[in-house]
C-alpha cells in the first residue's frame, strides 16, 4: 500500500524542509519531495498527516544487552568488577525462558518509545542454546522493533555457565540461526560477536571473524573498555595492547566493530581507521562505569565509522539514542575543552545513518530505497522551542534539549508502533505488570 506521510518538517539530505512529504510503499521509502507534487503524482496514496511533527529517521541503537534492563538500579556506583559480580553474575543463572522474554520486551518497548527503531543486541544468555536467541527474536517481533542479534561467542569458564560454549558449539549455533533468519526475515539479522579478549579465546575470536566473512556480515567485540583489561591483556599476550592482539590474530578489517575502545593508543586508532573498522560508542555507559573517555576526535580524524549504543540498562541506565547523541557531544567537549571537536550534526549521524552503515542495513536516512523507519517529534513540546523561520535550531534542539515527551510517533518498517506516546504493540501496563512479576520471582530465589 502506498502511503503519503505529510509532517510539518522532513529531515532529508542533511536539511529540514517544510511542506515536504514522504511516499512509502509497504516497508520502503519510494519518494521524498514537495507535498503538493507528490499528492498530484500519487492520487491513490493514502494521506497520513503527521501534524506539528518533525519527521526524522528512526535511531539505531548499535549496542545493547536487553536482559540487563531487568537489573537496572542494582549495584549502582560500584567498581566495574563489583558491579559485574553483584548485578550480572548474581542474577544471570536465575533467568528462565520467560524472564529472558520479558526482559527483552521491556528493553525493546522502552527503546522504541524513545525513538529507537533498530537495535543491535549483544546477547550472551545461552542457558537454553539457540532457543535463547529465538526468545528475544520473538520479543522483538511482538514489540515491532528491528533486531540485529550480535550472537555472543564466549568460552571463558570463569563466567556463569549459561554464557559459556566451546568454539565448536558457538560456531554451530551461530551458523544455525544465521541460516534460519539472514536473508529470509527482513526484521531479523544475526551476526557473530566474540565477547572480548578476556571472555573469548583467540580461537573463538578467529572463529567469529571467519563466520562474518562466510556470511557476509560484520562481527562485534568488546575492546579496551577498562584500563585494567588492557593491562591484563599485555601480561597474557607479550606486551601487546588490545587492537594489536586482534591484528596478530588477523581479524582487523572492514568486518570489525569494536565496542567501547576507551583505552586505545594513537597507533591503534590509526590502524582501525586504515583498515575501515567501526566503533560502537556508548558514552553514558562509559561514564556510569567510570571506564574513561574514548577519543572520538581521533576516531573521526581517522575516518572510523562511529555508531551510538546505550549498552545495557544496568550500566547507563537509560535506553535512548537521542540521549547518547547529547552525551557523546558534551563529554567530548568537556574532555578536549574544544567546543567544535564533535558537533550536533556528527552525533545525529552517529545515531542514525552510521548505525545503518555499520549493520549493512538500508536504515537511518529518509531517502528513496531506505526502510520506512521514522520518528515524529512535536515542535509544540517546550523542549523543542523556539523554532526560527530559518529552522536552524531544529537539529540542535533535537540533540541538546529534546525531552522524551516530544516524541509522539514512531514507525518501524512501515508500521506505526508508537502513537502519541503510547506503544501500539505491547501496552505499558502489560510490560510493567510482567516486570514486577519477574522481579518478585528473581528476588524470591
């Protein structure tokens, strides 16, 4: 079905246009242009007025752990290892199939309310094998969000047993779920994700890289998040730092997306850029866990493609990419004492089109051929005012001042999923009731 979406303003090609419209057919954008022209050209299209709304691309959450939404508020303001043990490790093995499902519904529903239309979930609760992955796929379908599973490959036996697989088991499981979904389900994509240098052996990391090459996808891995992790790796790998270790394994290329990258040397950033690697940047999580500050200006200088992630909701503790845009820009300005080192246009691109580029999906732009993933933001919310005739304040206001109350509509894959602040797929009441029940069960154990 052809639909003509007519908002107050449309953001396309890096500019806001008034009296523009977007023609969609089913799940894709067919045309973007003056509303009057498109109405004349496509008289049979269904008119869909998004009054007083700014139409921007749906945001892309490039790194999340959905189950961690159930652990929000637990072990806050603790050192990294204490946080890990008291939150993640203390609760992980208690999760049932229903807990995994309800945690994912909770995370995805909150994200979508805040304008996230695609999430890459770095998922490692494999108590039930591939069935665990199927559970969060079902949750994403029920919520209506587009899902990329960074299917974690983890063989460090010091972790909870539900995380751990052998290299052979991980390879078989990733292949099996890729075969089922990649190229066959438009809303689901599976990519390999060796967890990190402390939780995935060299053999596991190389296996993840080979799977990515085999399937034509990228692969994700946590790198240089904490300073102590870098020092530990130096002891184990003859003085090499994290990206140097990955280079010695032959996996630093265009398929690589590093998560965090806080403690990288200048030469490592240069290598990442030269090899066309990517960064999943999670500024709020890095601040929350006192990790340090990733050198974003150096990343930009070296042409590293950067996407924004919320990370898990027990190390942030919010699930909004718009929030991460603001945090990314302000944190870098404070760190460098340079107001222009990262600007609002940079971070908006990181939260939208760059995420699509990293995931190799046609998302993050309002242009012909891209997916019909949109966020409608009202100009009538106080946080979005004032608006000048030149419209020059619109994008800065979205990045720096917008509150969640301004997000009125969300569309994913051509389907309206949020309407005037209400999720249309799974109601807030259902989500909250399930969360309360799950927490009673976990605490009883």
